[in-house]
């Protein structure tokens, strides 16, 4: 395309934009942010998001007023879409124009980052407060001042939210009320500590993670935690039955074995309950049975029936109940999220209608919306999203098409090549031929098998050498990096380079296994470099992680790895929930037990030997190291309690040293962890069953159609697209873009399409773009529940029609506007 043609096309586009943005294109309706607080007060109208206020029925308005109204509508429509994405209640939507600044202040990425930093600082302050490691300890005045500063930053969001939603809505929002009460308590305590210059019994520090959970970036953790809490009722029911059985057997055991003076486990009813509670974890079996078993062999019936009931029946029943509750909630949660986004999209759609287009959204207004939703989107991406949504090809997006807006917001676009390989369209045939041959090599099945054999031989060689040096060398690090290490790491590096060149970097990193190989090879190279410097040479052992690649050869292992992919985000959320739970119990444990030293404690008790420390060595277990002297030690101790093995020894140590009631802390921790682990196991089972189910119903082509969408543009559309992009890029004047553009024009990096476009008289007939989105579980659920989704949508339409009979959501807008304009005309007459 010549320069004159581009200039003329730019002029035509500017004229069309001016015409499209003329005085006649007035918003059909305006939203809540176009109203003033006084208007809301005078009309005494409750905040109803389905009742938007009509734009004044004036044919000709000043251009700046129309532009201002459209910008308010764009911003408010973007807010509705964001509320749909984040699953926020629509009751938190700003009610008037005065509430908009407060809403926008705390709903931007900079405040999200500031709030996250303040919330994280509150948790990290635990490492500096007493009891703390001397290395991290800070003066009371310093850490209390930092705490007060962080609390003030966190309180900004609550103050602003109270301003834009009002008192009534605020007090009926549970999360906001819990956060507000916690904030008031902590501010009062922080001021008290700052004034007294000394700390006190502050178990309320365990509530600090509430602020982190309320942060925007922890939305997935909040949803997972909400699902955990909703799964608790059936677990609590089974837990009540479990405790009843333990209590019943405690009473029965006390009457049967209490008379045996040599049996310390059933000497009292309290001791019997504690012994059987520990037996629930099998940590004291068969020790708890042996004294009575020595008296009569028939006593084993008591313990066998108890263990069979509580461990093999009730515990598995607990898991089954949690799994049933969890799996049923998955479908309900997906339905609620889908309908919530549908409602948010309806509100956004109504704000984008104009008097010239009463039933659909034009490209101009769609672009205005995207400017507030994601300002980084280019004109090409916006245009392609518009074309993808506009399946009717009418030039405007109707409400049913707009419901799919969430499917295209995170898409990444690129030109779809007619040839499947990146090198097929290179102008340099030498470079293309070389890349083609390498592509054939790296995609050859025999090459893949050869790499697998090399990986297997490398693992065998590592085991052989490790077994040899474990016998003949006292320090394995003295061996250093051997010749085969250099050989294997070099081979894997060459393999990665060949695959990236033959397949192209995009196709190479699209594969999760290739990403895994690249990371392992990179870590191995870092290990080789560290060996030259004399440090961390053990990192080269990471290359043997590639043995995991051999497991994917079997379908069963592929199902396991696929389940891990589906559960990746959920397991991350579960890990964060565990860390938060550990934090809360660590705070309580430090407040209760930090001042006690277990070294040589528990004299004349059954656990005395486990805590003995004499002459610089421990004879049995080093259990005195399991303490709550700081937050790091507390985390280690709680993890040992989670593993269960010999956990009762730690509990008994503190029970003897402090008070018998301290056992309540350890028992509550075990019950909490047991229920949380049951929910995690239930989520893993649900993910595995979902993986099996969708693999049975979905083919590779179905899966590809879910994550890839194509849009074909004709020659005129494509030229207009390039012209607009060229005008925008010139206005930006980015140095890096100019450098990249010049590099693309150098041989041999130019493609045949680029050369063809520069030739006069030659134009492409059409060009196809492909949009990609991530293969998340929600995307797969949309395929699994496609029949149910259709029913949900029909039911929602039916309910909306019942609210206003005879009108559909898309028609209701035009009908109401025509009625308003008729009434205005009557008043004028």
C-alpha cells in the first residue's frame, strides 16, 4: 500500500469517526453515576440497577455534554463487567456521581498493590514482635508504628466503601462488617501498645489474615475458603457422631480397664478419652492396648471394634459426605457465577445503547467500553473481539451476543498462517529449508524415543554413581560435577535449542512439558555455572527431574498429570489457606506457650525420655526443639502435628509443663486439620473425576474449538485495520516499537505476506486471525454443562419476562424510551 493511499484512508477514517461521534449519537439511557446525590435523595428511589434514568429528551445537545455522558456510561459499564468478573455483589455498585471517585480510588491496580503490601506487612510484623527471633526483633515503638500505618492504609477501602454504598448496605455486607470490627480492635490495640511501649496478650493478631483475604488479588482464595466453609456442615455432623463414639468407648473402657493399676491409659475417664482420641490418629497403637492385652487376650476386641468404627468407617464416611457436598457445590457455584455475569452484562449493555442504535452496540461504543476495561488493548484486538461477538454480522452487537463478552476479554490474537509451520512463509529459502529439516527431526517419533532413552540412561548412571560414592566418600560434594553431567546437560541444551528453532518459540512454549524441560535445563546450566564459581553445584541434579517425562508415556500417568493441571489453582489456594490456618494457630500457640522451655521437662512421666538433654546430646528424639518461641518454630511444630506421627508426645510435654487443659489447643488443631484435609482430598477426587469425565465426552477438536476462535477479514477490512494501527503507532512514538519495526524489515525476517503487501497492484484476498484463551476449568465446564447452560439461560429469560410481561430484556430498553419520549411530547404540546 502506497503512502498516498494510506493518507487518504486515514482521512476517510477520521471523517467516519467524526460522523459516528456526531451530535445525533446520544445515549439512550444514562446510569447511576450520571445522577447527583441530591437527585437520589429528592426522588427517594432505592438503588435498583434494572432502573436506569432516561437521558433528557432533547434532540440537540452540546457535544461536550454528550461526550461526558458517554464517558460516564463507558466507565460504569466497565464497572459492571468488572463486578461480573470478580463475582462482586451488584449492591456494591456506586449509586451516584459523587460516589464514583471513592469507588475508582480503591478499584485500581495501584491501590490493589498498596493494600496488598499493607496487608502483607501486618503479617510479616509477626516476625519482629515478641516472641521473635533476635535477628528480626524490632523495638516496640517501631513495629507498632508500622502496624498502625498499615492499618490506616487498609482502612481507606472501608471508609470509601461506606461512602459509596451507604450505611444500610454496608452493615448488611458480612465481609465488610467483620473487617471493620477487626480493624477497630486492632487499631485500639496498636495505639495501646504504642502508648505503653510494651505488648500484652494479643491473640487478636491471629485475625490479621482477614485483611489479606479481602485483597483483590486473593479473590480465588476467598472463593475457595467460602467453598470450604460451605462444605463444613456435613463434616461437623459426622464429627459430632465421631466424638460421641469416642466418648462412649471412653466410658466403656474406663469401666473395663480402670481397675488395672498397670494400665495408665484408662486410670480416669479424662485419661481414657485422651487415650482414645490419640488412638483415632493411630499414633499410640498398639501401646494403648498392650497393658490390658497382657491381662486378657479378649481385650483386643474392644480396640479392634473401636478402630474399625472410628478409623475405617466414620473417617471414610466423613470423606464421602464432604465429597458429595463439595461436588454438588461445584455445579451450583458455576451456575451462580454464570447468571451473575449475565446480569452484569445486561446492565453494561443498556449503558452502551444509543438513540441511533436502540438494540445493539456499535464498534465505536464497544471500543469506548474496552478503553476502560483494559486500556492496553490495541485497535486490532478490539476490532477482532467485536467481529467475534457479532456472529450475526449485522454491524451491531445485540444483548444475546454481548453475553459472551467474558469469553473474549482475555483472548490473545495472532495471524493464522495458511502453513502450519512458522518457517513456511520466510522469504529466505535457505533459512526456511534449514528450519524445516530441524522441524522434521524434533517431531520425529524416533527422536522423542531417543531422548527418552538418554533420560533413562542418565537416571541409571546417576543412581550407580551415587551408590558408589555413598560407600567410598564421606562428603558427596567433594566429587563435584562429573564429565557425564556436562555431557547430559549439553545434550538437553542442544535439544531445547533445536526444538525452539524447528517448532518456533510460540509452539514450543505452548506445550507444558517443553516448559518443564526448559526450566529443568536452565536450572542445570545455573548449576554448572555455580560449579565454576565453587557454590551450589548440587543444582545440576535437577536435570534428573526430566525422568518425570517418561511417566507421560502411559495414559494413567497422563490422567494424573492432567488432574494436577486442572487443580493447579485450587491446590495453590488450598496451600494459602493452610498457611493462614498455621498463622492463626501459631499466634495462639506463641501467646500460650512461648515462655515455656521443654528441655529436660516432664519428670516422672511417660514422655520424660523424649525431652531429655544431657551432656550436649539427646538420648531419644530431640523433642525439646518443638516449641513456640517464635513464628518459624511454631510453623515447624504445627507441621509435625499435622503429620500426626508421635504428635501426642508434644501435646503431653506441654500438658505436663503447663496445665492439662492445654490439650484442648492441640486437639482442636488436629480436628481442624483433619476436616480441612478431608475437603482438600474431596477436591482432588472431584478434579480427577472431572478429568476422566471430560476426556470421555470431549475430543481434541472439541477442546481446540473451546480455546481457539477465528475471525476472517477481507482485504478492505484488513487495510483499514492497518491504517488505523499505523496512525495510532505514529502518535505513540515508542522507541522500542520503531526499533522492532526496523528489525522486521531486515532480511531474512520478512515474510512473504509483508513483501506482497509492498508490491503495487497485489492485495491479499482475505486474512484470518486466531484468538487464544487459557484452558481453565471454567472453560471446560462450559462444554460439560452446555445443555444445562441453555436451560439456565431460558429460565432466566422466563423470569425476566414474568417481571415485565410482553417484553424481553433487549426490547424493554426501546419500549421504555419511546414511552418517555411520548410523554415528553405530550407535555410540550
